[in-house]
């Protein structure tokens, strides 16, 4: 690739990055994250990623090589490499909660004859699995009572006649911003990682598709949103059911060192005057 082609490649990438950063920056400004904070975080991430993915002959990078790769001053690189990671102590119960809800929504012992999460006794009775058994089937490191109390606080569940019911709010956690931020990071990371892998041609292309139409009425968009929600949920439920069975089969097996994520998203907005009349694109 000659210099002119390389410059065009960089220009196209920077243009895409500017676009994908806009909603993220809007969110950070709304939540009080300032540019100096963001700048320092990006500086640390440049060093971290270069150090991890661009080793030469399997050897740890020198500060000088990281300077060449990132353009960050060697003094800052040394400071960043010496400081403890700010993310090391971050833990979220979002992943644990998600797996418990996934099992409650799909495993035969926890669903009714319509395939919906059934009301569970706090503790099982006889052959009937209860909430305690559900939690311990996912993790024995946390007491079911702790999950029960926290989920009651978050309105993920309710109690009726000594039974535990899963509320609709369990599927979209609006009350805990920390959990929403957790999923923002993990879901969007994997979406971007699949795009980057495809662009870098690192292996077999990963699934990364979307449908885009403009110049639609609000009624038409809402009709499409309903179809997308119904069929998207059906797809996720199908993958989830199969994944749980495979996960239980693979636990403890040699080679069980891979992970996956399938996401479904929807976005809609009002077109600005200069954007109208474009019809279908992308």
C-alpha cells in the first residue's frame, strides 16, 4: 500500500470513528465525564492495546517502541505502565443476573407450558425446582437470599403468595445505570470487535449485518419496530436455549475456552431537513 492509499485508509477510518464516537461523547457529557478525563483514558488505552497486541517476537515492548506505535510521550508511557489499573477493582453483578434470568426464561424446569418464566417457590418442593435452586445452578458463591433481596429492590421480581415472579423489567434494567453501562461496554465492544476483525481480515468473516431505510412515516417505522422486536426476541431465545445446553455439556471439557455473543439492536430518529429524501441507503 503506497502512502496515498494509506492516507485514504486512515481518512476513511477516522471518519467512521468520529461518527461512532458522537453518541458516546453525548452520553459522557450528560454524565459529567470531561474531555481531560476522556483524554487520559484514551492515552492509557493506547498504551494498553499497543502493549498487548503489538509485541515483537513475543517480547514485552519497550517504552521507546510504544512511543513509536502510539505517539505518546515516553514519560507518560512509563507512568501509565507503572500505575495500577483503574479497572481492576470493578465488578458488576450484571453478568450473574443475566445468566440467572436466561435460565429462568428457557430451562424446562423453570418455564410454564407456554414457554414463559413461571412463578417459583423460594425453595423448591419435591421435584419442583424453586428460586434457590435456580440461583445455585448458576453460582454457589452467592446466597440466593442476597439475589432475592437485591432483585426486589430493583423491581426485577415480585412476591405473590410465597412465589417469586419475574417482572418485565428484568429484561431491560432501567433502574440501575451501572448495569446498563456494563452492557454498553460489553455489547458494543463485541460489535466493534467483529467489525475490526472483518476489516483486518483476521479470519473467517463474522456476522455483521443491518437493514437501513429512510424517508418512512412514523407509523411505518413503528410497524417495523414491532416486527423487529418480536422476531429479534425469538432469535435470541432460540440461540439462548441452544447455548445453555451446549454450555452445560462443555463445562470442564478440554478446549472449552471460546466465547460468543449475538446481539440485536434497533435505532430510529427523526430525519433532519437536509437528510430527507434519501430513501434506502447503506
